[in-house]
C-alpha cells in the first residue's frame, strides 16, 4: 500500500469496533488520525496511544454527528489541529431494532439522524475544504441491509440505503473537483453490536454466507484503507460489499 505520510483522516465513531480498526489501519498507512466519538471517552486515551505506537499522530474530538453544528465543529477542530482533511470516513452509526408493527417513532428517527443525517452533516461541512484542496476521499459505511433489507431493521435499512444514494449523488457532484466518494457495505461483522444476537440468528446468518465465516473489523478496515489510498484514485460512486458473498 502506498505511503501517505502527513495526510489526515477523520473517522466518525472511530473509538471502538470497526471505527477503531479503521483508525489503526489508516495510522499504519501514515495518516494523521482525527477520531470522533460521542460516548466512548474511556477508550480514547488507549486508542491515541495505539495510533502513536504506529508512528502517527492523533487527536480525539467529541461530538454528535447527527447535530449539524456539532458536525461543523468536528471538521473545524480537525482542520485546526492538522491544517487539512484528506479522508473522511463516515462510520458513526447506531441500531434500534424492532418489527415495524412495534417500532417507536423515536427509534426510527434516532437511527436515521445518526446514520444518514450524520453522514450528510459531515459531508456538507468537509466538502468546502476538499474542494479548496481540489482533492479528497469520502468513504461512507453503508450495509448489505441497505441493499437487501432485513426484517426488524426498517430504520437501519432505510438509513443505510439512503447512504448509498448520498454516495452516488455526491460522487457525481464532487468528481470534477478531484474528490472521490465511495461506500462500503459490510455484511455480518463480528463486533460488540452483533455479539448480542442469539446463537440461532448467528447460525442462520452463517448458512447464508458462501465463505462460511463472519467478517472481522479488519476485513472492513482493509478495504477502506485501499479506498483511501492513491491506488483507488479512479474509483468513485462505488458500493463495495464486504460480506463473504452474502449479497451478490
């Protein structure tokens, strides 16, 4: 992979799980790291130390991406610290699962606001910076459920499908300014979020994965590291499934 020393990557929801793996992988690639977090402050100091062990630099910025002004401040602090943003990874996300017959309005709204509106908010505020630089990579974390749907996840599926639409539209808008916009769509990835599922659900899911294993956070981080590198300079508007063949 190309060495990208002194370039800056901002990862939303970057303190744990997939976000942490992305932060560490991009640090290994030479990026300075800006880790956004909302409620995982106890993990931040440890992550910063791990980034520094990889020979990089990092700062942590607390903020809720679903709030327009918070997202603006996150971007502002990143630029204040390092002078630029070369890569934005929109990873922050939550789930509030439930069948449509019983789903609460606030559970639908919260998931849309964090996953979809948060992605919009960060792209909206980082775009002027990247346009001025005439370069940048925006990588959005969608999901295979945004492509295929999933019972009990109407809100999450809607948000992740919306991210695909945002990705394709912004890719068209920003391509002429040297900005690439792509998305990854993970399948079943082993994280704290999926560990709470029952063994039966896990078994049924595994039966539908041709590669016969669940994904890891590193599987996702590796693809994002590629999309963040010069090796992906001719890719834009693409949705890359990271799902072991679950959704073909």
